[in-house]
């Protein structure tokens, strides 16, 4: 009601004016009737009414609400002030928008990815269990669980938890059908109860039953929603139809809902029953294949469950002392298991954006201090005339709140754009599809705008000391202490700004250097002009070693004869393209290892021409020979680090290594090391001949002639494969460089983002520094003029001014380096093979900052030293 | 205007609102008529200060006791008419009883005490 009246005041006032006119008119008419002259009648009517303006003002005030009234006045005043300096207003609002937008976007990402519960009913009860081994040298302690171990765990814990598992790193060839090309897709083996444990059910058809999860059961499959839509055009009658996987017909029994997109591997397209697909995995104790998901029973805890399975694990190790059997069980929440890898990078980015926001806030505060300094006398006069101190503070607050509100609105747009981009980028962030801009984001933006606005407004208000009024009014151009406290405040702000900038620069420098090192890291083989692709041979057609061998031999022969191909090689897994499998081996000539231990080597198959094609250097011995095939393939080649680590001081050539349940193989050569993942350290590796005919999956690497673009070979090679087997899909066709780029995409993203933030911070700090120093010089114009007139050397004046500006920089630098040293610790896990205390980065940051600061200071200092004393003294 | 007549005609605080309500209870009227009616019915003892008439009208309207509309005055000019609302009628009853209690109380006081002191306070 009141508010309504408030906004109708102007309309009401017009009404009232008319009403008053009518009243006076009526009075005048009466006077005329009484016989007064028209002039007298009019005069009397007006005298009788008194001041119409006062009545209007009274009613105006009656209809107004004091705080609202003040707000409107402040707003109008602020907008007028800001409009007078559009450059300042736009810069400040944009700076705020950047800080608020980036922080909001990151906040939403952190919230949706790291903090929100997983999209399953009662998901806080879901945990993930792993095996672990004190002596294991795998990249993380979280090793998958062996099938036999899982069965024992499940038996022992049926009271505390409901347990299921999945093996998400499987793949199938989908046969060509209905005019569609064959393709290779990611899939997962699951226990029949996995979806029940998670609490999701298929949208169409039925879930797996225990009877589907047996070696003797029919072939059944559940499709993902996206695969169903893409490959089967969302056929509503799909249930009961079959799909050919690895050349075998599988009955489609279900389709998962579209919301079930996250499933340990976003690329997973379908699910098959584990015990049916891989019975040999189900009772193994040393073959770690499964991620275990458990739903805690009411009252049960993760710690309790882990100690329960840990006890089981120790009994298993006693009964099966083989080296591949692990010694302990560990667990974490399913949410942690899903997003663990993203925690550090996301929190680091969030910290960086908060730094930018703080700097933006400090910068706006700094600009407002400058503004109030310029208006010092005006403000003092107003205060002296009775303008309340609160009123002056309120002006600052309104100004910064207007800026931060505009900034917040722009920031929301910015955050929206950033999130939209992120959703379509290839960063491969877990749960990316759950990120969306919602009311939380808007609430967050509003909160941030208010907080930054208040912070930026209150800081300059600190310099409005009530007691200084008289001094300020008395201070004339001859007094040189004027504005000193304000300058001190600006210097403190500047110091804080510089130190935050240093922290950001340090983080950016480290990430960038790490990324650069990663890009130039030696994969261990040639990477230029190299095309790679994957094929996977289904058992149905290639189960016999002769069939398998014949395919690879023909493929290699035909690819090598293609024009433009310099060389080609095949390995079960190419360098940089994944774990690919490891084996525990023993060396026959060495004394037996202590019970329960083994030598862990990466396991690869390679054709005889592979090493030469990829330019993996031969260090000793020889490559495989063409006749080392099928039954005559009992030879091996080991990598240099394997030779150094396991054959110290002896010649490995001629020694035998033995894998469990395989015949021993003789080492015939030593080759250079390669990396299985560009971001991971090298691991010792052994190779056995591809031509033994036992490899189902294989990566083909083709090096093009130097005058041929490797990518142009993709089509002819795919044609050759199509001619050899029209039903065989080709996957991951890309150059080695693209492959490395994809593997380091996230590092690139992180380092470039932090670098961008750091550059923004640096520019803001430079602007702030320039502003402060220019202001100081203006303040001291008269003083400097006198000094110069009295014979001060210009160089001396310049030195003085520079020192004024560089002291806060120096303090900020020291504080920033100290803070940065603590902050970069958090980046440790994001840096590859380098210490967070990299002296080159630290010194580069110091140099960059010093140069920037010097550039920002030199103009005002030069201006100071070239003051014309006559003009300076006449100033003011 | 002589000074003493001004203080004579000055109204007790809060009574203007009541008298406006009373005046409008006999029919709709515009500001000028309301002032005239009050002055005439009080036999010209009370003089409505026009500076306070319109703020009072607006105040009463804002409280929902009056409603207003534009119409034609008796000599066919455009004028803003005020009308007593149902709430205003109830308010009038309340004010009336409050006033008679007050008048009674003042009469009691005046009958028993020194009159000069009261005049001083009343004139304040």
C-alpha cells in the first residue's frame, strides 16, 4: 500500500494541483458573488488558501517513505556521478562482472559435480570398495576387485550391505545391420543386481535377473538410452529384438532411462551380465577386474563394512598366497569415487576465481578511494553543513552496490555462457550433464554482488574520518599532508592486490610449465605424421590363432603397400593409449622371490616391424623375426627400464621370463621405454609376438611419408579393413598428436584458465598502481614544484616518486611469495614430474611483476620529474 | 486577519479529521464545500486552515475512510468529490464516542479546577 502510493506520488501531485486550482476557483467565484472586483476576488481567494506549494509538499512527504526516498535520491545521484565518468564506471562494472561471473560458474560446477548427491535414491548410502596392496606399484591405491574376492566379500557381508559390481572398460563390435556401419562401442560387464543396488530400473523392458548372470544363460543385453536412440531410432518395440555383438546375437531385454547417463564411464553404451560374458573372471583371486558398489544397510557404516571385508581379504591372502592376490580392502563413498580426480583442479580453479574477485573488489575500492579523494573538499563542506557521516558513507555504498549489481547481472550472463560452453566442451568432466544454471546460481550471484558491493564501498568509507573535517577545510595548496591517509589506504589495498596477483601468477606459471613439459614429454616413440586406429577381433571369427594371424598379416602387408605409407606396425596397445594390461612374471634364472611377490610388467604384443615403424630404439639384441609365430612364438623383448630394474649388472638377453600358466619365453632384445599415458611415469614393459595369434584387440600405427598428410591415409586404410572383414569396426582414428592433445586437454584447460585469471589480475594491479602513483603526484604537485624550484635534481624527484609506488609492490611481492609458497602445495597433484617450488617459475613471476610495476610507475614518475615549477606553484 | 481570531478558530488536534468525516456523512462533497460547511455549521467560530485540509483529506483517503472521484461542482466546474466509505462511517462512530468522552472529561475538569492553568495547556 505504502510502496504503491510511493510510486504514484507524481501522478497524485498533478491531481492535487488541479484540486487546489478548483478550490481557489470556487472561492474566487464566491468572492465575486459577494461583490468584490475580479482582482480582489482572486487575491482574497489566494490569501485564504495560503501556500499551495506547502500543501503539495506536505502531501508529497506524507506519501513518501523515508528510506525509499533516500534510496531513490542516492541512486539518482550515483547514476549521475557514474555517468560523468563512463570510462571508470564501465571498467569497474566489467571487472566486477568478470570476478562474479567466473566465481559463480566455478561455484556451480563445484556444487553440481563435487557436492550434490549422486542422482540415485538415498545415494549417501552408496559406497565403493577396492582391493589394495602395500607392494603394488599401480598408479592409485584403488585397485579393482577380483571376481573370486567379490564372492567371498558378498557372502560375508550380506547383513551389512547389498553388493554389486561392474567392469566398465569392456568393448564390443556392433555388427553392420540395417544399412548402418559396424562400430566399436564401450560397454560394461555388470553383476545382475548392480542396477538394483544403485536404485535405478530400466525405462523399457526389464532388469537383469540372477538367471541371466550365468555362463549357461542366453545372451542378453541392456542398452543405454543414447545408444537406443542413435542406433535404433528409439524403437519402442525394441525389447526382445537382437543386436549382434562381436558377431553373436544378444537379446535386448531393457533400455535404461536417459537420466542414467553417468555410469563410471560416460561412454558406456550397453551392459551385459558379467558371469555370462566372462565366467573365467568370476572365481579368480588375482585378476582385478571389477569396481564394487555397495549399498549400506540401515545402521551400517563404511568403516564397519571396510573392516569386515578387510578381514575376509586377509583370510583370502592366507589361502591364496600368489603375488597377484592383494592383502587389504579399502573403501570410499561412491561420490568420492566418481569425482575424486576433479577435486583438486576444481577447487584450485575456484580459488583462482575468488582471487580474481577479491582483486576486482580491491580495485573498485581503490578507484572509489581515488574518487572520494578528488572530492575531499566537497565532502568536507557538506559534512560541515550538516550532511551526516552516514549519508556520505551511504553514497559510497550506493556507488559500489550499483557497480556490483551491474557487474553481477553481466556476471550471470558470463557464468551462463561459460557453463553452456563447458557442457559442450570435450574436457570430459564427470557429471557434466548435471551442471545447469539454476536458482542457486542466481542466489549466489545476488549474494556475491551484495558482498562485493559492501566490501568495495566500506573500504573507502574508512577514510572518511569525522575529526578531519576542519583540517581538510583548512588545508590549502600549501599543505602537503593532505590526502596522506587516503594514500596510505590505497597503498594497503595495492599491497593486497599485488600479493594476490603474485599467488595467481605462481599458480598459472606452475600449471603452464607443467603443461608445456607434458606436451613436449617424450612418449618414447615417433609422434609426427603418425596415424593410429583400433580394431578388435571377435572370437567367433578369429578364435583360432591361424585366423587371427592371417588377418593381422594381411592387414600389415596391404597397409604397407599403400602409396604414401612409410611404415606401419601393430601392437596390442600403442604408446600413450592406455593401461592395456600388466602381468606378474618371474625370471627363471633368478632365485625364487619371497612368497606372495612378483615382478609387475606392462604386457604388450607387437609385430616384427612395430618397433622400427614407431622408431622405438633397439638397445640390445634384436627385434622379433617373422617366423616367430604361432607355436614358435616363445620369445620376448623387454624395455630398457625393465632391463635396468630387474637385470641389474647382467645381460638380460637369453634369460627366460614366465607368466603364470604360460610357457616361459626367452628374452631376445631390449628396446627403449614408452609411456602408457603421457601424464604418467614410464613403466617397465615386456613384449611378446603379435603373430602368436592370441591378440584380440590391436592398435595400428601408420607413419606417412614426410610429404603426405597422415590423416589422408585414414580413408584408404579403413577401406582395406572393410575389404578384409566388412563387419569389423574401426575405432579411434586419429593422429598421435591429436591423441596426446586429447589426453592433456584438461591440463591445457586448467593452465590456460588460471593464466587468463593471472593476466587479468596483473593488468588490474598495474592499473591500480598507475592510479595510485598518478594521484600521489597530483597531490604533491606543489611540493614537488617547490623542490624543483629550490634546485632538487629531476632524477632525485623521479627516484622519490618511484620509491613511493614501488614500496607497496615490494611488500605485496614478499607477501604474495610467502602466501604462494603455501598455496602451490595444493597444486602438487596437478603438476607432472615437477616440484611446486620450481625456481624458474618463482623467478619468472618476480621478473614479470617487477617489469609490470616499473612500467606502471614510470609515467607518473616521469611526469613528476618534469614538472614545470612555475606551473606547479600556480596550481590551485 | 486579526491575530486573536486566528488562535480562537484554531482547532483541537485530531478534531479536523472527525469533522471532515461528519460533514461527509450527509453526502459527497469537494474540498471547498467541506471547508465551507464546517465553518458555517460552527457559526464561523472554526476556521478550516486550508493548508491542513488537503493533507487531512489525503490522509483519510489513504486510510481507506474516504474515496474520491472527479465530478462537476454546483457551478459546473470540475472538482474532486470525496465520499465516506463504510470503514469511514465506523471510524466516525468511534471518533464521535471518543470525542464525547473527552468533552465530558474536560467539562468535569473545568468544573472543578483553576481555569487559567487549563487554558494555558489548551493553548499550547
